[in-house]
C-alpha cells in the first residue's frame, strides 16, 4: 500500500491522538493497542485501494470510532460514558469551549503584562531609576500567566 | 451528592465492563481470528462494541492476562495479520463465565420481570 500524503497524515494524527489518550495504560499495553489499531487501518486500506485517499482513511477511522471511545474502553475502572456519540462527529462540549476561552484570556494576559514589563524595564536602567518592585510584580504576573496558559493548553482536549 | 442520570448508553457502558471480553473469548473458541475479523463481527451490534476500535484495548488486556496469544500470518490481500487464539487459561475463563452467565441471566430476568 502506498497511501497519498494527506491520507498518511490523517492516519498518523489519529494514532498520535490515540496514544495520547491512553496515559492510564502501561507502556507495553499502550503500544500494543496503538500497533494493533495501526495494523487494522493498514489492512482495511489495503483492501480498499492501491493508493488510499483521504476519503478512504476517513471511512476506516469512522468505523474505528473516536479515540476517546477507544481510550474509555481501555480503562476498566471507568464507568463514565464519553460525552460524544462514538459513531458521530466529535461534539464541542462545554469544557473544551470554556478551556479555549480561558487559554485565549491567559494569552492576552501574557501579552499585556509583557508589554508593561517592556515599558518598565528600560526606566529601571536609567540614572533616575525605575521601580524594581513594579517590574518584579509584572514579571511575576507574566510568569503566572505563562504557566497557567501552558497548563490549560496541555489539558485542552484535541 | 453526585447525581448520575442512568441513560441507555451509561447502563450499557457499565454492563459491557467485564462482559464483552468474554464475547471476544467466545468468538475465538471456534479458532484463531485476526483483529478486523473479530471487530467486524462484534461491532455489528453496537450494544456489544460501540465501534471497531474499542476491541483493541480489550485484546491487549486479554493478551496481558494470558487469556489470548498472538501469532503473525502472511495475508494475500495486504500486510501480515496478527492472529489471536485462546490459551488454556482463556478457555478456562470462558468456561467459567459461560457456567455463571446462565444462572445470573435467569436471576436478573426473574427480578426484572417480577411484578410483585
């Protein structure tokens, strides 16, 4: 099988997302799941066409279902149901939307404090001096915004 | 207090835990099979497998437990296939489940249908 680049990218993105969705599994079991799903995709595409297109890949991935459903079934302790239809398109739940807005707000916060720091820092080095406390406070605020944005981005579902 | 609405999907998700893996073992009692073959059969009924991909964590777990084993076989229509087969422990587990399922199913049905 020699898939077209777009088709290959879709497969790799799906497998990457699947791998990331399985942090609760041990490394060897996680690799086993990802490898066997890859084999499933390769075999399904080989049966469909010599050079599978993105449409072929999308059909196969749809049959496999969203990675969240696979990850959910990989966790024997979980009894919650993923908040999306396993056969349908991913929905935009309230958490992803809220987290996106929060991330945007944090990035704006970083930009504002960064510009304020830029304004304050040069004054600090002039003869008349600046206010080191204000600079330290702004730098600290910028760092807090940066760390918070990083944390939210990591938690944001794909 | 955490309230949980018992939707059809939630009830099914709870029931699948600990049951579907025996459906996989039951499928293999007729002989070894490769992943897509098992997925294609079990995902025919979404009550059993919500989608084909949800089979693979089950297979990985069964393999880790030593209830199934795998071997590679060349395929005429694509890459080599990983075949899954029941082990002795897997066959014994399936036998135990089958023996327990009948009385359990009857007991639950009797309770559900008991109209006082």
